[in-house]
C-alpha cells in the first residue's frame, strides 16, 4: 500500500456494548499509523444518529454511561467537513433516510469497531457491502452466524468441532408451554448457562445451579432476544482464547487464558471488577495448545470468517477435553484486550496488527470484486 489510506473508524452503535466499543475505537484511532492512514471518526449514537468527523468522538464520549478514561485531545479530528458530516446525521432510529454513500464514498476502508447488535452481527456489514467498500472483519453471513449462539453451534457441530450439550429455546415456546421448556433444559443436568442467542459482554446470561433458578434466568434472557440458548455447564472450566487473523490462510496466535474474578466471566468480571486476569500464553501442554489452535482455525473456516476473530474455548480443569464456547468477530480492541495482547505475544505489535487488518480488508474486497455479478 503506497498511497495514504482513509480509514473510517466506526464506534458506538445501537448495542448494549456501545461503551465497550468506544473504548476499543479510541485505541484503534490513536494507534493507526499517521504516516500511512488518515482516520475519519464515525460515531453512531445510541439513538442511531450518525456523527462524522471531529464532533463524533467528543459527543459520544460525553453521552457514555461509564467513565472512559482517555481524553479526546489526541483523537484525530477527521477529514469530513460539516457539509458532508450532515449527510450522516439524519438517521432517526438508525433508519437509512439519507445516502450513507455520500460520506462512505470518501473513505477507502471502514474499520467497524462496533461490538454486538447492529455492528458485529452482519447488519453493518450489509450496508458496507452495498456501499461497495472494503471493511475490516468477516462478511455478512459469517458475522451473523458467529453472533448467533444457536446458529453457530449448528454450523460448528456439522464441522465436527467439540461443543457442550445445548438446547434452543424460543421465547414464544417459553410463553406458550413453560413446563415443557423447563423439562427440556433439565435433561442436561445442572448447572446450565442460559443466554440470549444474540448478545455479548455476558449481558442477560445466568448460571443456573438448579431447577428453582431456571424460570427467572429464562425470563431475563427472554428480555433481550426472541431466541435463547441453554447450555450444559462445563465443570470447573478454564477459559482459553485464541486470536485468529487472515482471510484464505488464517493464522492462530498463541492461546491465552482468562481467569475471571467472579463465579463466571460475567459483565462485572469483564468490565467493572478489575481483578480478572489474563495469562499469556495460557499454561497448557504443547499438545493441548496445538489442538486448540487447530480447532480455532477449523472453526474460522467452517464459519467462513475473514479478517479477524477471537475464538473462545472452555477446558475442564485437569482434563484434555476442549469445548468451543463462542466466536467473537469484533473482539475487544484496547491495547490491554485479549485479542491484541495475544498477537503481541505472538510477535505482531498492536500498530502492525491494525495495519494488517486494513490490508486484509482491501485484499478481501479485491478478491470479492473478481466474482461476476452478471451472466
Ligand atoms: N457452557 C458453559 N459452561 C461453563 N461456563 C460457561 C458456559 N457458557 C458460558 N460460560 C461462562 O459465561 C461467560 C459468558 O458466556 P459467553 O457465551 O462467552 O457469552 P458472551 O458472548 O456474552 O461473552 C463465559 O466467558 C464463561 O465464563
Ligand atoms: Mg464470551
């Protein structure tokens, strides 16, 4: 890449992970090499309004529910002038009332640092496909599949990837015939984990120790999604994570381990209580580390992922068993987040990782452009 590249960094979004996205995007914007990249901040407010250019970061930061720490002093002001930015601001409820291409048209590559719904789930990727823009991360179907804990389990099952026992629960069935749903879940024994099918950051997730706790856990998850997943608890689970990078020839990083400070890796353990720890590399036998890396790549291929993803596993302590837990296509991206730390430990610095992700986005777009769209 010889000429300068204008990277539109998207952050915020209509998602429970809005604030986490701001923290990740701040790091991305301040670490993209200014010698090679012009950063165009694109913020999406909680109500769906788009803000581009210099006003995006200060405004979203001011509205954030949690303290974000970093000041906005060194976030690049962006290239979009007021007139162009205006094209993105009239999007009530996120509906596309105006032409996003007016602004997206000035950008070479989009880096959607949007976690969760309306960002990591294929919806934004669809918009970027229509705008015919290269973007960091997997495409529409792969993003949607990886986000959906039920559908991804189905695909990974067909690829022979080991996973825990699970049941799908539809909200409509829970409302119509709760007894039957409770009986289906009880078949797996205890504990079980109840989760909304499409969410992240452990929002709406409960560890259920026995049948008494199940109805409340199902009701909580059903507030967030019309489909739920109930999984058999992996006993005394170590949490092992692998960073995967690449398009057609993905590479796996060393494995890392999360040691949550709570009973499981809950929202509090992730973002509020500072006592959760990361161990990189994870203390694993060479054979286990190798196998986990292979499974991460196999899952990446099965889901047709591209760019990047973090693949998370559960390993019952003291055993050689491995269960794939989930795949995150836009993982946390601050310099102390697992994904970039795993690459740093594997010899790729944070700044070089960002540059590589932009390259991969361009490569993938070029490759897709080779496919015929008419007969
Ligand atoms: N089947 C399971 N067995 C044991 N622990 C689990 C299981 N599923 C989830 N957990 C715990 O709950 C956490 C959050 O679940 P996860 O599926 O990763 O949701 P999220 O997408 O919100 O990160 C995990 O990091 C782990 O601590
Ligand atoms: Mg997780």
